[in-house]
C-alpha cells in the first residue's frame, strides 16, 4: 500500500504540479494587472508547498514537511501584505 502511494505521487502528482507551476509562471509573466500577477505568485507558492510535500513523501524525509509549512506561512503573509498595499492605492 505504501509503495503504491509513493509511486502515484512520483508518477502523477509531481508532473501535474510541474505543469501547474509552468502555467502559473505564465500567468505571472503575462498577467494584465498587478492583481493577476499577485494571484499567480500566490498560486506558484502554493504549488511549491505541494511539490515539497510530494518530494517529502517520495524520499521519506519529514524535514521537507517543515519547509512546506514555513513556505505556506510566508506565502500567506506576503499575500496579506500585497492586499494591504493594493488597498492603499
């Protein structure tokens, strides 16, 4: 059972997250407004959290889950700061 979860993560989840990261980068580069670019950046950091969690599952290293948690908290704080900055404009 555990080996199948690792294989599904390696063969399905990581490539899908990689493709999602490319599409999110495209959104950041081509976003017509700053709000679109901020949403793309938030999506990219969320995908980064998912990738770090998947790599943690594949390699069996729980330390990467801590990295995922910290990245998620920093992304949240950055989004709040961007929203506040846009609200002041």
